[in-house]
């Protein structure tokens, strides 16, 4: 999962980031309204963890930006405010869920996972595409019932492709999705080709089809054709 953590409380922000990163997710953070707005206007996320009270602005206005632009990022409001009005306003503006501080990180993770399953995979833990079967919770892949071992990045890229099947995805979008802010340190995109080559090879060696097509000059597309 690619997650944006919008939270001004440093200790909580770092704890959430560490917790999700250790589980293999890509995390970006913003500690102010201005920083958060810059990120949501430029990048897309599987889920945004959004505090309402922020230095320089209100998290509700971030929700308005997402709604006005028809962005489909999942949004989980995390706030010390427990008023019904705040909760209803957030949900009316497109937030998917609302969690009141303090909370256990395990509950936060469960809520985030549920949001992503609902938005991307119709609430299912298992993603099936022709001969491919992917367990989103166990992070395993089977081709024609045969288990195939993928690295963490390969697994993340395969999920990204399938969730955007039929669409041309640019190299920039792939790199930013897999590495987040860390992509700034990359000199080129050779690592993307390497991951795609490995995914193709592993699927085909297990008897599956090659679903990844190069759209020259634009990027790659995952399609059944």
C-alpha cells in the first residue's frame, strides 16, 4: 500500500510511519496543511490518513480538494475531535472512515486495509485474474494453483498493475508508487524494467500468460490481449 500520513504530532506521525513501513508499505508524511496540500495535488495514494486540525489549515479543506478533483484516494480521518458534526462533515465530503485518537496501531491498520479492499477489490482478500490468484493479506501469488515467490517490490508492482489493468502507466508513476519520496535518489528507471522482467518470467515459468505490454514512449500496460 502507498500511504500518506497527514499528522502534525511528530511522535504519532513517526510511530504510524514506522509501523506501516515495517509491514512493507510505502509511506509519505506531511506535518502541515501546506505540505499536505502539495502532496495530494501532485500524487495519488491508496489511502490518506488525515488529521483534521493542522498547522496552517484544516484537514476538511484537504477533503474538499480531493472531492473537487474527483480523486479516488481512500481517506481515513484520524482526529482527537469526537464530535458528530466533524465526523459527518468528513464522511459527506468523501472520507471512507473516521478513527478517534487515541487508537491502537493494529486497529488503524485493519481500518486502512478494509478501505483499500473496498475501493480496489470489492472487499475481497483474494484477487483473481485469469490464472493468477493473489492473497492480499498473506501477500502470496499462485499461478494455475502453483505458488510463485515474488519479492516485496515485485508483489507491490503486480498489484499496482492489476488494479490499473487496461491503463497505460508511466514509468514516473510506477517509480513514485513503489518508492515514494525515495525515488528522488534514483538516477534512472532501469530498476523498473528489471522488476517487470522478473514478474513476466516468474508468471510464464509457472504456465501463465504475459500480460505486461510496453507502450513505447509512455510506459506499460497490464492487459488480457
